[in-house]
């Protein structure tokens, strides 16, 4: 992370073209105005980066400059009477007060680096094709990185937030998701101790579009916990794929412009990797750290290196980031809550008459109350390379490549009441006898004790990996003073493979057992010695293999034509071809009928990592070898309904008019345009017809016009007002579009999920506005409001019916089930519309008004409030819930101290509770409790270019708590993932 601080010190300019640029003739039309606005217009007209201290232009005005002049002559005329002189250093125009007007040096030691108050225009920050020079900002420290990000935000036309260079790596972030959580309006989900996916402005990960170097991308991974999505076959980009050190800018574009690709109702996250022309010369950087976690053992490495060289018009760069992380998330979970009836013979004489009646009628009971452990050994590798050819300001060609690989090796462990006589079904009628029960007013069985229970332990080995490849070329060619062509061509592929997913289930029969879910960490008691290997035999073996492949091919061509008087006409078109395919192979073998299979005690072991309690599990390799069940599967083991493919081919085009002018002494920037898109969808897979599965191919098309308008008005030199309105879409989730059905079986029940290829996209009309106050180099404050109205909202529909009514073959059932076994059937539908609204507030300030050394302190903070509802069908009725992944309240705060010798930052990321699923009849609403995640980073500058860094992540060991049943709060999960600490150094040459 500290390496990224060094990586992000770009010197921005092209020295070899500076003299030619200053001598070039251009036409200027800059009217009388305040000097800061005029400098920004000058920068826009010339493409030059202009750097000046804000205090040097405060309150100054200019008579402007009009007509055809050389760049040097125009600049001299613009600065006439300002007491500012201009010097060109390596292609950057630096404005400084003349000697007579120069201020006395300050007493403090804090960095006084000039702030780039004007630079090459970043209207392209709202485009999909990135012009790297449009984002140039001088960055040399944490304060400067904050100022640079604020300047990018200020120059954008629509709503935007940026993280640049050192700011990306200014925190001990394990991956890119954790860096993004500090942006206003972004919250993240966590898994195995790391951030994984993001929600933007209260909308889930499927609603955020991710682009890398200007091209849309998608990458999937997997979770160890099935109720967090397991394998993530969705449109949600998994940001845990990448280390934050690979990127020198992240732009979160929250409003929509016609020149952007359609999609991403929540917004677009633009990722930009480092490039050689970010640096004034050759650059070599290396960083190495050791990392440890309090829930695991040992120290693991994290290393980064970068080499960048420039020669004339050419530049080349390679960067590599590698890390190995051992994490251990453990605690309590059950498989959910469901209605359970007790037969009369299964209710003990100790139970009173009133409680007996409730048990006979049915209560909501936790399923498989389970101490569980998910141990992960993870490796992450990222490699970027970039070649740039910039023979001048008129022609720029960038070619970028990125390769990423994420490896996971997991050992998962669980102990549950899920043996032959379990507590996992809708009816208890075996040898189980309930001896005591606590049933509250919601008909929820919160605590109970039993005899005659069969326990089941689980040891699960998983090996998976994701390989990510991208190659993309961006071209900018200025054919004349008025006409510029832009082109992009690229290909991306993400391959997820899970070749090892092997489970061994052991069983211990006829035990006493009790549980109490009322404490924060539920308490279980057992009537046997769980660590006695003689009590355990093999019950079942499960094998599975998974594959998911995403492919994107993208081509774009557009032109910008300068109409004069501050007007630019943009028009272009694009083609995009996206495919998602995959499958699940599975094989489940039951060995508990008529009797469990004994294996030698040397094939049994205890849980290895930290856990709530120790118990016997099977040695996976040893048990499979002893019993002889196969572990290598083939297509003959295909899980019905899993081998579907979604293919989308999209043609689109746009026309947009950009305006940059003065209005009553105020600078007005705006764009307005319209985009047309047409998407051909082909969904293929297997659907149930009658009593069999048959292959089916379903085709559909959706198209439409999407208008958008954005404006930014500089009310004063420090105050910016924004207003945006647009129409946009969001394509349905991949699983929702599947022409397929998938079935999950469990003892005494199961669930069935079916896709719906005829779903129409989400469509929304959005409006937003904001007011931003820029306090020169001392701080920033903003408040914004947005509202989105969705014509239709794709909602889940869940009902419980006998399996025989699904139309699926009985051959898919496991032993002991028949046509009368109840199954939860889920299918997405185009339901009633939804809306979402929110307020975002952000502030940053340096405490320069305090006496030293406290004047080196500063704070940055943001807070958001969101409100949005949806309707989902449960049974035969619609229920209203908050939108999934929406936290009504979220906040980030960072207190920092930094001087020339050392610095420290402490950050808190908070999100309130959020819903994750619809639930089932009588158990509506799955949700996760709110969290605070506190991190810190400290560094000491040992000498110029060499830095010692210490970091701490999740200092409070924040638990993840998951519940079902909405306000009833039936506990499902309580786990912790430990504290992570790193120590290392970085050096640049």
C-alpha cells in the first residue's frame, strides 16, 4: 500500500513537447472573468497543465484574451496586471508571484506543494474512453492526493468522486473493495476477513458498472459460506480480485451522460492503471511487507514492484503485486429457520400442555445449529503493463494489459444436528425427543433440549482460482484544431474454476443435545465427548466441480468537433459482445443406510484452526482413499439446470453537445445528449418440461432511447452547483435470465430456483443536485441529493409447494424424499416499480489554524442517508422490504497527521443494517447487522525515497451478524475474522 503512495507521485508532463506547444498558434475566446476561471479556460483550450498556489489567484481578475495567438503570447496577455509570472518545467506551466509580490516563507514544515487549479479538461471523466492526460494531477503526499481528488471532482460536469494515487493506498486495504468503501455512498460486503463487492448509493453490486482503462469488465470469485452467495455467478464485479496498488486512479461516476455506455443504474466505477507518461522520467519502485492475522498463525508476504522507462515519444511500464493471506472466519451459524412440526411421540413428558400444543401445530425452529469455521489460504497476483506512444499533443496511443489471479485453498468445518435423526426438516418424527422448549410470542423456538439426536460433522476442502485477462488500446487523434477522433478496442476474460470441492460427513448417533440462540453467540451443549474418535463413523461424501467464464469484446469509435464559442459536438457508436457460461458437476453418495461405514481412527482428526469448540471430522484425502468414492467428475455428473449460457450482443450510438461558457460572470459547464441501444439476448440451458429436462434456447431483444443532461455552474470562485437528470437501464442478473432450473436438496426438504429469460431490464429516471464548497487548499465540503424512480423492479418470487407440483423428475430427489416433500420455489418476476432517494454529505479540512505541531492534523469524513423500498412475492402476496444491500445510514471518517518525517491515519467505516434476501413464508427478510470497521496506517520516512510502514486492519475484530425474519431477528450467523497487522518498507529509485 505504501508502494502505491510512491507509485502515485506522477510528474505529469511531456517535457519533449513543451517548447513546441508554447509556440503553437491557437484561437482563444476567453472573456473578462476572475483569474482562476480564466486559467481553467486557458488550460482547456491548450491541453496544458497549469499549477498555481490558490492564494496567488484569490480575488484576481483578468481582461481575457481573444483571437489567434501563440500559447505563450496568450498566457502573457491573460496574466497582464496579475503580478504572476509563468515558467514551463517539463511541460507543466507553473505560475508564481513576481519577486516583489512573493509572500514571506511560512513557519510550519508541512508540505507547501502548489495545487493544480487548472489542467487539461476532464469532461472526458464522464466518457468511457479514457484519455490519460485528461486526468493529470500533481500528487506528492497524502494531503496533495486529497487536493488532487477534489480538483478532479470539481472539474467534472456530473456528480463524481475520485481516489488518486497515494489516496488509494493511504489505508491498509487488503484489496480494491476496501479502498472504495471510503467514497461517499459506497458500502461493501465482507467475506473471510476481506471486502468483496460494493453497493453504490444503496443499490446492490449488480447495479454498478465497472470499467478498466475505459472498457467494461466482469470478474467472479466464490465465498466459503453458501448463504453469502457461494460461487458468485452474477453481474457483480468482485473487487477482491485486485490489490489496490495496481491502480493510480479510481473514478466513481454517479450521474449518467449520453456518451457513457448504457447500464449501471447506481453508477460507474472507472479503474485506471499506472502508465509510463505518468512519470517525468524513469521510475523504479519496490515494497515488501509481512502480514499476520490474529485468528490464524504465521506471517505471510505482500510485495509490489514497478519499473517504468521513457525514451522520446515512447514509454513502457510493468508493475507486479503479490500477496499471500491466511484468514480464519469462525463462529456460529445455522442453515436458516423454518416451520417444524413435532409428532406426539417426539414430545417428552416434561413439556407442558400449552407448549405441547404449539409443537404439534408447528413452530419456527433453527436448522442445524452449527459451530463453524472457514479457514482460507489465499494468494493474489496482479500484473499490469502499459506501452504509450505520444509523438505530440495531437496523437496519443495507449495499449494496456492486465493479468490477475486469485487462488483460494479453504478448509471448512462444521458440527450440526443433521445426522440420520436431525433437526433439519419440516417434521420431527424419528428418535428425537424434545425435553424442554422456550417459545416466544412470535412462535419462535429460541431454546430447546433433546435426546435421541444424531450429530453430523463436516470437513470440506475447496481449491479454486480466478484468472482475469484484459488487453485494451485507447487512441486519441487530433486531426485539426476542431476535430478529434477517439477509438477503443479491447477484450476481457474472467475464468473461475473450482476443481476441488470435496466433503466428508461423519456421524455420531443417539446423543443428548441442547441449544440457546438468545445470547449474542448462541450456546450449544452436547451429551457426548465430541473429541472421542470411537463415536464417529462416515455418513456421506459430497464432490462438486464448478466453472464460470465471462467474456467481453468491445469496440468504440467517436469524434469530438469544436463548434466554437464553448460548444463541442460529440457523436459515436460502439459494439459489445458479452457471454457468461458455466456449469456445476456434483456427486453425493450417502453411506448411512442401512448402516454407517466405519473407518480407522487415524483417518479422523480434530478441527485444525481456531474454532468455538473442537470435535472429530474426517480426513478428506484419507477417507476418500479408504472408501474408494470418485473425486474426479465428468459431464455425466452435471447438476441439472446449472449449465446455462447468457449471450448479449449490443449496438449503441450517441450524440451529445458539451458547453463551456460564461453566464453572468459565472462559468457554466454542461452536456446534453441521447443514446440509443439495442441488445440481442440469447439464453440457453435446460428447463423442466413434463417429467424431464430438455435443452432450450430463448431469444429476446430490448432497446430504447436514453436522454441525459448535466450541468455544473460556478456560482463563485469557491462554490459549485450541479444538476443532472437522465434515463438509464440496468440489465437483469445473469442467473435471473437463465433458461434453466437448479435444485438444492436437503433432508426432509429442498429449494428450487428457476430463471426467467423474458425479464425486461430495470429502467429508471434519475435526478440529482449538489452544492460544493472548495476552500482553496484548506478543505472542501459538499451536500447532494438524488432520486431514482424505477418503472419496474425485478423481484424474487418465493412459494412453498410439494415437489411433485414443480414438474421436475423424481429422480433428482435424495433418498427419503418423494413427490409430497415440500420445496421452496423461487423465480424472478418483473414486479412493481421501486424508488430510491438519498442525501450525501462530505467534508475535508486541514487544521492549519491550530498552533504547531497540531497544524499538521486534518480530517476527512462523509455520511449518507438512503431510503428505498421494493416489493417481493412471498407465497401469493407481495411484501414490502428495503432494497437489498441498502444501508439506510453509512459514514466514513479519517483523522490524519502528516509532516515531512512521519504520518498516521485512523479510519472508521460504518454501515447500518441491510437486507440480503426475501426469505420465505412466515420468515420474511434476511438481513445483516450494522458494522464499524476501524483501520490505521503509520509511516516514518527513514530517508528520501525510503519509508517504514505499519498497518492494522479491523482493529475491533468486528463480527458479522446475520438474521432472518425481519424484526423477529432469528439469528443465523455470528462470526469474526480477526485483526490483521502488517509491517514493511517501500523504496523508490
